[in-house]
């Protein structure tokens, strides 16, 4: 499902192969990669980033809606500043997990919250009844985003990725 979703300061859009340079500044940054799920293979060069983008773009049409992976572009200067995704949580693949990654130099400006609000309200319009976010207990910034979004703390679990994670959930109000 192709998506282009504007917010006040951002545009959420599909990834393109030409995004590799900008994507590497996000996913190649140690401050970001450190917090991603264990399935994430560190990306250290442009050709690896291109392969990842290629895989994401190829996989897109086969995902169960509203699952997807999107780029976050800042409207003001057209810079690609982050990515977000909605994906089915392992192992049961029933719950949709929202994930975020921002280029470290743009942290602290509310972009993750703004982009998430837009994608969540779009996802609820597609008919899903809840969205989850999971974060390592020490990932204070991710936990703060979940709380800022109004997500409720559900508990702690190891069932998703074989590591202890804080679980948050949001339902349409
Ligand atoms: C998680 C992550 C996306 C959070 O980024 P962030 O910039 O802290 O979060 P937001 O974009 O919501 O910004 C919130 C901050 O902007 C401030 N802010 C400024 N303007 C704002 C606005 N209009 N709306 C909301 N917050 C605003 C908030 O006060 C807050 O500041 P603080 O961090 O000093 O308290 C980022 O740290 C990251 O990429 N981490 C690595 C990847 C990761 O951990 N992902 C989560 C697991 S999938």
C-alpha cells in the first residue's frame, strides 16, 4: 500500500533506493543501531544500506496492511531525517509494533512523536484496534515517545525478541 502522509512539519513517504545516503546517516549511526531489535544487522556502508532499502521496498507490497516501513522527510528543507515502521511482532505476528529511528542530530524536536501520531491515526483508520511499542528498559527516549503518544504501559516481557522489553499499547480513544 503506497503512502504519502503530510504532518505539520514532516512528510511520511515510501522509501526509495536513492535514499541510501540519508538512510545510512540514520541507521548507520551507533546511537540508533544500538537500540534496534536483535534481528537488525548493523549497516556500516552505503552498499549494505542500499541492500536493506532494496529489501524493504521489495517486501512492501507483500506486507499485511497497515504494516509498512516509511521515510520521514522534514518539509522545511527536504532532508530525510528518520524512518518509522509498523510491523507484526514475532513470534505470533498478531500485534502491530510501531518503531522509530531518527538521525541523532534531530533528536529532541518532537519529530518521532509527530510522525507517529500521523501513522497511528492512519493505521486506526485502516481498521486495526491497537498499536504496540516495545523498548529496552534503558531506552529512555523511546519510552518517552511512547508515553508522549499516550500509550499505556502493559508490562515487561521476553516473549517477542528473547530479550527483556517494556511493552506499551495504544487503542483508539
Ligand atoms: C527513539 C527516538 C526516535 C526518540 O527521538 P526524540 O527526538 O527523543 O523523540 P521526539 O522526536 O518525540 O522528540 C521529543 C523531544 O522533543 C521535544 N519537542 C520539541 N518540540 C516538540 C514538539 N513539537 N512535539 C513533541 N516534542 C517536542 C520534547 O520536549 C522532547 O524533548 P526531550 O527529549 O528533551 O525531553 C530517537 O531517540 C532514536 O532514534 N533512538 C534510536 C532508535 C530507537 O531507540 N528506536 C526505538 C526502538 S524501535
